[in-house]
C-alpha cells in the first residue's frame, strides 16, 4: 500500500491525475481480473502494480480485451519506456544505432519481456535474454508460456549457456534481475564502448564504482548515481495523454512515442555520459510526454477525443 500511495501522489504531482490505491486480497488471476472489471466503470484508466510474471501478462491481456479504458502495468511498460529513452540517448554518445546492436537482457520477468518488446518495436534486431538458467532459446524445454513467446522473438542466433557466456561481444547490457550478476571481467569482454544499465534496485547487477573505466555509459535504478532510470518519467505523461485523448488502450506506438519524448527532454548541448535521462524531479517532462503520446493515440486510431 505505501508504494501505491506514493505512486498516487506522483500521478497528481506530475500528471494532475487523481489516483486511488486499491489492494486486493488475492493473487488469483481470474479473481483479480473479475474484480478490476467490476470496478472499472468508476475509473478512466487502470494502472496495475506489483504483479509478478507470468500472471501479470495474462491479467493485463484479459483486462485489455474486456475493457475500453487504458490498462497499463507500470512494472512492465514504464520501465521499458524509460529504458528505451535512456538507450536512445546513450547511443548518441557512443555513435551506434539500435538496429546494429547486440543487446543482452538479464531477467525474463515482467520488466525484461516488456523491455525486449519495446526495443524490437523501436528497431532492435538482436536481443538475447537470460534467466537464472542462462540464455533463453527455442531449444529449452523448461520455459513457461511467457518465456516460450520470448524465445520466439529474441536470440536470433540461438546462443546457449549462462550469462557469462552470453556477454562477450555485447554492445548493451540491461539488468532487471538481481545484484552481483556481473563482474569487471564481463565488461571487459563486451564490444567497444559498452553501455550498461544495471537496474536492479537497491543493489544493481554491478555497481558503478566497479564498472568505472570499463563502460562508456552507465545507468542504474538508484537516485544516488547518475542516470536514474525511474518510471516516474513515463507513467504520469502517458496516463495524462490517454485520459485527454479518450484512448481505449495504450499501444506500442504510444509507448515508443513516450520514450522518444523523454529522450528529447535532455537538451543536445547538455547530453553526456552522466546525463542521458532527465531528472525525476523535472516537471517539464510529463507535458512533453503527454503531447507526444496523445498524437500517437490519434495516429494509432485509439483516440476518442481529438
């Protein structure tokens, strides 16, 4: 409840949106879906919070089919949007393009799957995801339904093995898993000018002080290091736009538009390895995001207000 109360305050502060935290005394997929469907007529949108994979995918899919208001699982899509924004700006610094990257994602839960999907939608072509048992590939027989889908859209070269075997030659590492997964030697084996987003919070996959001098751009989920990747840069503006546009859903195009708006909020003259995303306290970001997302809602044909 305190997390959701805090998020409600952020909705109001940055998006001008009244939000109510509602906790449900169940973890059953059908019970959650039925409860939200029955509550939905009182609300303009639904923000799902703290629902683990793979249940979160099924719950969101069912709600999106049954409701005509936006449904958004922030742990998935907010993280993915801000990650894409940060990566777009990091690539300007190292002079690489998204289409030519080899990207490794550690963590195949809610955030990892959403990050992979938005990066593919934005033009990435080579993503390898790892869970606790190593690279996810089509030959594994221990994958749940969500990871099987993941295996179909990632790992084009069908790389196998643990994370340490996947890292050599990678341009980008994105961690949404747990602390201490990487060591300095893993970074030394990456491609030239590597980018590392170690976003496990509060303890990242590798600490910035251990990566110093080995990476070109480093980001975490923490506020005491540069480049904090935090969902508050995304969800207030996305919901503001969805409500203003009367959007029936939040499309992948709307999420990509949000990411591009966040990235553009860092002035080119100020862009640096330590400044690839705006401050989480920058109140100018949400209106920029809202304008871009509303335009995308119209372009994607899901807006009822123009």
